[in-house]
C-alpha cells in the first residue's frame, strides 16, 4: 500500500516592527503562561520573525498592528479586509481582528502574496495576503489606563441627563 504524500508549504519570512515587538512578546508570553494555544502560535511567529525599524524603506509593506490586510482563506474562499489590532482594541467590529486570534497571529508580519497556515478548532486553514495598507495613524484606545487630565474640566460635569 502506497503512503499518501502531503504537500508541506514552507513558512514565509515575516517581519515585525521594532516598536511592536516588545508589546507583542509580552502579550504572547502572558498568553503562553495561561496555556493559550493562540498565544503559543503567536510566540512561535515572534521567535522566527525579523525585527525591522519602523521606517525601514528596504522592505515591502507587511502586516503590522494597525494596518489593513485584504486576504482570502482556504484557497480563495471570500476575500475580506481587516485591521489587525491589539486584543483590547478589537471590540465587536468584525473589520478589526485581534493579533491574539489564530488568523491575527497568522497575518502578523506577512507581505502581499504570502500564504500562512493556521489552525482553528483543529482544522487547518490557509490565509493568503492580497493587499496591505498602512493606517494613517496608530489605533488609539478610547480610554487609556492611568491617563489623567491635567485640568479639572470634568469635575463639575454632572454627566448626561434625561431630557
């Protein structure tokens, strides 16, 4: 009986910006400590990534936190454009995807044309990047922990009232 051969795709080279790298590593490390499989996948991606300067001109655009990626999954199944964000910035917007999800961890660091396998609930999927657009500005959370206003302009405000 002849054994069935399975094609193995080589993993694409990926790059992370020097500004995103420290926070990505902390995020993945904490998730790994909790036994989170997505954190383990993200940590593997971080460990094999090249770290590049944020303003590096010698590389094609790659998926970073805050960038928009148009991709298809599973060999062409519907094309979708998403913004890759930090977990706390995901909210319930389907156009935003956390880097701490299987697809988000697969997208980080990819360039146009790259394909990356990832697993959801034990099922192997493949994502292919079709376009990457850098965001004009970084995604900024609505509220920042520990941020304080220097003036007391809100202390007298009673908040919203019913009409």
